[in-house]
C-alpha cells in the first residue's frame, strides 16, 4: 500500500526535470523536455545507489540531438554529466529518504508518466 501523504513520482520527476532547463517557465521543445526527464531518471537512480554506466542515456540523447540539434540551448548545460550531478544533489537534498526505484518514465499526452517500485 502506498503512503497517501507521499508526493507522486510524476510530480517529483517533473520538478527535478524543470531544474535542468534554462527557463523552467517556458514550454520546452519535446527533445529538451524528454532529455531533462531522462537525466532526472538517471540522477534519481544514482542518488539511490544504483551503478549505471556513463553511457546509460547516450543513445537516447544522441537521437534527440539528431531530431533537434539545438535543444541543448534550452538546458542549463550541454554536458549531461554536469546536469546529472546537479540533479543528484537536488534529489539528495529534497528527497533523501525516498528509496523508490524508477523503472520507467516519459511524457505522454503532455503529462509526465512514471513507473516505479519500492
């Protein structure tokens, strides 16, 4: 049973992703939104102690770059490792005891969708 007082994972992932964008109040391109969400997912897992290869999201990011090469201008950095490092700090600061494991996340119909397990 889930804790009714616990924040929804979709809201958490969205708030994390917004911190990766230069202008979190502006509507990002679909590529920038997807990249920010992907990097947030990776950061969440790393902050919870998972070991992931440095190339964990390289293929997905490369596909986003092919689709929209300038999407990095919407991000606070063009360096995914730097963004991930900042997101790990964010997770540890705001959700230090939340040990849920994100198994999948994405954007569908303009809404952040997250699958997770305890």
